[in-house]
C-alpha cells in the first residue's frame, strides 16, 4: 500500500502542524524521493490529497477486502 498526497497538500498539512519553520517544510518536501517499485511488484495506491477521513476510509476498505487472503 502506498499512501501519498499532492505536494501542495503535504506542504499545507506540514505547515499547519507548526512543528517546523516554512524553510524546514520546504527542505523536507524537496527531499521527497519519487516512489518506485521493482519490476513485477504490485502495489495499491491511495491518493490522500482530499479529506484525511476519506483516505483513512479507503485504507480500511482495502484492508478489509484483503483480510484473510
């Protein structure tokens, strides 16, 4: 499972936490490495750019659908 959000959403969320300065948030986002998988590996993705609750529900639905497999 890969959960990600658009860069501007991540920036806003990190800024709202107020744990880092704007410069630290920008540096953190600049270090964000692209997500890649080795050949032949499958991965489900959740776009968490919307409401956090929606992303959580999508993750729970995925886990429930794959429980016991």
